[in-house]
């Protein structure tokens, strides 16, 4: 017979100590999830020393708040986008952002356009760092902003970095919302676009997320050669014509190569 589950063990604690205890347990769960690339409920319960029902109630709350996400196929838990948003808000404490900032600032100065760095979280993209240029009508975007992967240049770069199986699952399950008339909402069209991004090492957003904005982005790699982020520039369509956008590609590639080298990447090409 399984052990009896107390009212407290069901996560129904009350009073000051109960509130503190719930926070301590939630922190323990987040810490354990962060140590694993996907963890089951049973393994998580054992790791934090809680009954499975207690763990389930706490994890369900964390999922609802976006701090943890559950993979639809494996049912394993991963850190959610809210955690990445919080990390992005404290950009000075994030090694990747700290390493990239001087280069993003230089890129914004040279191009006079908005430069930014993004990370992927599930189906979404988190803007982890941004620098405004000195051209008129700059983008207004805060660190931690969430953007759709399928409709942005940085998003396409990060989708292109997925393995074939992971990309296939994304294409099957992602909500392809239409933000403009040019947003790619068809899975096969997006697959073809991602194939082009992989071949060229660069992605474009031609008014696909905003009617008056164009962007381009390039991958950033770490010492293992793995894509850990994407960086690029954005600007208004009346200033960033398609020819101008292609002119800026070399500068963006150079910047991302410098950031990658800062992270230990030594390959000659991105």
C-alpha cells in the first residue's frame, strides 16, 4: 500500500512556513530541471525527495507560469521561456550576452541600424540583447521580448540549427500565426526556407513579422561548433531596401564570427 499523503504533501500548505516551503520546493524542482536535458516526473520526484503527487502539483503550476515546459512527445520537463526571459533581463549576468554586447554595439554603430541577439525557447524566440543604431525611427524592443520563430530572421536561423527530427516535430506542431500578408504559415514552405538558410548561413525577414520592418540574421556558435544564438540587424523598409539588406550581410556575418570566436569557436566559416 502506498504511503498516506498528508495535506501538506499535496501542496495544500497554509500559513507563513507553508508558503516558504512551497517556494523552496519549487526552487529545488527548477534546479533539478536545469541539470537535465529533459527529466520525467518520476525521476524529478526522486531527485527532489517529494511524493509524485506533490511534484506534479508544483510542476503544473510552474508550467502554467512558463517557468517549465513539458515536451509533448516525451512528456519530459525542460526549463521554460519565462526562465530565459528573466535571464535575459539580467543581461550583464549572462555570459553569452556579456560577450556579445561590445560586438553588437559596434555593429549598430557601423550599420546605424538596430542590432539584436536572440535565443530559442520552445516555439518562441527570446530577444536577449539589443542595441539601437543612430538612424531615424529605430526599433523599440526590450530585452526578454518574445518573438515567433517562423516569422523572424533570428528565428529562422535557430530553426535551421535544429536536427532534422526536431525540426520535423516543430513543423508538425508549431502554431504558424500570420502576422502580415508575407508571413510563412505553410509547413512545407517554411521547410524549404530553412533549407535555404542552412545552405547560405543567413536568414531574412522581409516584412514577415511587421509590415514596415526588414531583418537579417546569422548564427553564433560556441566552442563545440553548435549554434547557441542568432544575431542580426533590423530596420524600416524605406531605409532597408532589399539591396541594402544584402549589403549589410557581410557586416553581420563578420560580427557573428567575432562573437563566435569570443565563445571559443575556431572554425573558419559559420
